């Protein structure tokens, strides 16, 4: 990928904004294998990322790059990126539409989840997860399996998850209620 780019630079085929655009589209394509076309993931432990807020995308990628945020995979992926490349990737994915992938769940679980969201999550995520606070990403139709894995990271004392208010929210709710809540979010569509 970088070889193609270097050739283009050396042969003068690209310059200025044209170069930047091609570079980022090439880089963004490397995310498809895990995050899906246009950042719409086919599941279930991989999150959709197309249409997340630009500031959120840039912040979490930088937190991984600088070792401030726990990850299974992403820390290794972003390590080689410049901050400019991260900002450009954030801009690229933020420009895609957010596309919820509603997942089914048993009615009792959804009822429990709805109650848990109402009492503990709605202030910051909205009732459907689709009306988030400034710092929070949309959760409506995000993959519930992925969200459960993230909740485990927040719960684990050994893992760094820097957002204190979200960490506090997880500590204040029973694990089974939080799990039901993310199933509720995962079942939502626009
Ligand atoms: C090999 C699979 C893989 C590839 C390739 C990959 N990711 Fe990820 N991504 C993950 C996993 C797994 C997570 C969950 C965080 C973790 O534990 O690493 C994730 C999480 C994310 C998140 C957080 C989403 C959220 O809702 O908080 C963002 C943003 C992200 N990736 C961006 C990217 C970008 C941009 C690229 C391409 C440059 C990329 N990823 C390539 C596996 C991948
Ligand atoms: C005080 C505000 C607040 C409350 C209350 C709150 N959250 Fe969050 N939540 C956030 C913020 C902000 C983030 C992004 C945090 C970060 O960047 O690490 C987040 C992130 C998440 C994520 C990870 C999303 C992703 O794409 O990686 C999940 C899942 C989640 N919240 C579920 C919940 C659930 C379930 C509840 C209720 C039990 C809840 N939250 C309560 C603010 C809140």
C-alpha cells in the first residue's frame, strides 16, 4: 500500500490534497476486513465505526496510540499512524452514515434492558442509544457482543479505560443489567 503511494509520489502522479485523499482512502480500506465496508460491521465482536463522531474516533485512536486505552487489537494497528493520519481517518469514517444493525434478543431480556437504560444509561446515551452526549458514541444497532466486551474492559481493574464517568456508570450497575442494556441498544434501529 505504501509502496504504491511512494511510487505515485516519486513519479509526481499525485500532489497536495489529491495525495492526501488517495492516501486516506487506501488506509481506510485496510479497516474493511474487520469493520466492514464503509465501517458497517457484519458482527459480532467487531464494532461498526462508519458515522461515529469525528472527535470520538480521533480521541480513542490517539488514546490507543499513546498507550492510554486498553485494546485487544487496535493499539497495534494505530501504533504506526501519525496523528495527521488518525485525524484524516476520523474525518473519513465520520463522513459515512451511521448504519444501525438491529439484532434480535428475547423479549424478557429487552424488557430488562429497557428498564436498566431508563434508570442508568439514558442521561448520556438516550433511550435508544441514538441520541448520545457529547463524548459518547451512538449505540443504537451497535453489535451487542462487542458492547459486552467493552463493558468487561471497563469492569476490569487492570485495564485502562480513561473515561471516568462511563467507568463510574458501569461500576454502579449490576453486570446482568448492563448486559441487558446493551442488548436493548443492539436491537434498536433508526
Ligand atoms: C484485525 C481487525 C481490525 C482491523 C484491521 C481494524 N480494527 Fe478497529 N477494532 C478492532 C477491534 C477488535 C476493536 C475493539 C477494540 C480492541 O479491543 O482492539 C476495534 C475498535 C475500533 C474502534 C472503536 C469503535 C468504538 O465504537 O469505540 C475504532 C474507532 C476503530 N477500531 C478504528 C479502526 C480503523 C480506522 C481501522 C483501519 C485503519 C481499523 N480500526 C482496523 C479490530 C480491527
Ligand atoms: C455519565 C454518562 C454515561 C452514562 C451514565 C453511561 N455512559 Fe456509556 N459511555 C459514555 C461515554 C462518554 C462513552 C465513551 C467513553 C470513552 O470514550 O471511553 C460511553 C461508552 C459506552 C460504551 C462503549 C461504546 C463503544 O462504541 O465502544 C458502551 C457499550 C456503553 N457506554 C454502555 C453504557 C450502558 C449500558 C450504560 C448504562 C448502564 C451507560 N453506558 C451509561 C457515557 C455514559
